[in-house]
C-alpha cells in the first residue's frame, strides 16, 4: 500500500459524516478503522463494500478484544448513528 492509499479516507457510502458528541471521532474515522482491521486479516487487498460490512468488522474485533476498547465502542456508536439514525446524545456506549 502506498502512502497515498494509506491517507485516503474511505467513501461514506452515501451517509452523513456523523460526529460523536463525546469524542473527536467521525464516521469517516470508523470506516477507516474497519478498513484497516479488515486489511490486517486479509492476505490480499480488500475494500469494504458497505457501512454495514464495516460495522460487522468492528463488532467482531470488539468482541474479541481482551480489554476495554474505547475506540471500537466509539466507532460502533457513529456507525450505528449513520446507518440506523440513532441519536448519539441519548443512545451511546459511554452513558
């Protein structure tokens, strides 16, 4: 992977770039995290096809983490808000 590819933000799949109310974290960050995790597990270059697929990648990683993974929980919050329209002020993993 080139430096250019590594710094390019993934597409938002037509969703709003939701920002977490308690963290400087956006949907674009969550999608990049999911892409990076998926790439670590793959033997060849892959591209996520949807935000739902990104959410599944992060959920699986969060479930297998042996520690409190705040970044993963934040990523799931913004993915849930973007995909399902959840209000992060009322429904997030920090409250």
